[in-house]
C-alpha cells in the first residue's frame, strides 16, 4: 500500500498498535537509491526523539488497510541518526527497502520509518503482515469442528424423512 508523504520521517502514534502478542512484519519500499531505516520502539522514547522534527504521523489504522495520517511541522533533521540509538526494540536498514519483524509488546509501542542520508519518503510502499502464534492450529481445529458437525448432521438424518408424516385419523364409527 502506498502512503503519501513528502516528509523524511513517518511514525505511528502509540494507540495505533494497541494490541499485544502478534508478530508483525513490515516491508518498506522507497525510491531506488534512497536509504531507509525502520524501527520499533517504546512510544515515549520515539515521541521524544521526533518531537521537534517535521514528520507524518499515522493517527489511525483499521485492518485490512485503512489509515489516517497527519502532517506535523518541525525541523528538517533529526537530532541523532536513528542507527546510533540503543533503545530500539527492533530495527532494519536498507537501500531501496527494509524489512522489520517484531512481536508487539504489552507496553506503549510505535513504529518509525526514516529516510536516512538525505531525501524523503515520497513514493513509499508498505507491505504489512501479522502472525498470531497458534493461529494455524486454531484455524485447523475450526475446520475439523465444522466437518465433524456436518458429518454428524448427515448421519443423523440418514433413513429418516425430512418432513413429519402425521398418522391418519381413525374412523370414529369403528368404536361406536
């Protein structure tokens, strides 16, 4: 999916990714030759880091892909290069693209995409996926339950009419 921004920094607000547990994989593609950094961090640390920087914030996200963004004006440069910070929970860097996988923690959490080495995030495309531990087993169990329920219904109705046949009325004259 494309995210339109001409800023060099894109961050999610803390409440955008407010569930914990799933592992998300985020692949960010930018213009060929553009260096990009993708990081996952405690929301407070990230908010402090980008507080005075010109950025685009993802204010809301609804699956499968419906986002609301807001541009926040500020300085054109970050105070420190993102790769020099030690508080990232997970990080990835690349030229033209970068892929990050991280398990969503229970604490306030945010993601950052940063164009490094100058430039901006114009033409950025994001592919996101999530993995829920045990999800395959749960899905397989549900399919097995549905098949079993269908077989039970089929066996229960074998040899029985689907409509009820009422008894014929007895002739009252026979009892008089």
